[in-house]
C-alpha cells in the first residue's frame, strides 16, 4: 500500500492549464483499481492518493505520467506502507 503526496511546487500557477489531464489521470487510477482515495492536502498544499494493487516501480511510472508531475506543478513523494493491522472494513489491504 502506498500514500502518494503531491505537494504544490513554485509552478502552482500552471495548475489550471493541466487540470483536465490531471483529472483524467486520477480517473484512470480509480478505474484501474489502483487508487483507493484521492483528496486535497489542506489548506491548499496539494493532493494525496492512497494506492494499492501495484508495485513501487509501477506506481512511480504512473505518478510520472500525471500532467501535474510532468509539468512541475507538484512534487511527488511516494511512501510505502506495509500494513500490519487494519479495521475489518480495510482487511483487503492486508
């Protein structure tokens, strides 16, 4: 399981130009069953993705394809989590 942090860079002002492509990238991740949850880092610092069903290498490739990453709107950080315990509603992550 992974947490992907997408923190805005100094090029944040270019977000509007790449928003449609970024939203398509998010939809593809959800449709592919890789992204579980996508949301904003408050207050307006960027975004975060909870991902699973992928390898670190595959996720890095997917993150690199995000137009926000490709155009330096955000700086990505991938954190790998090895789940040890979970509420039964999240047992599929174990």
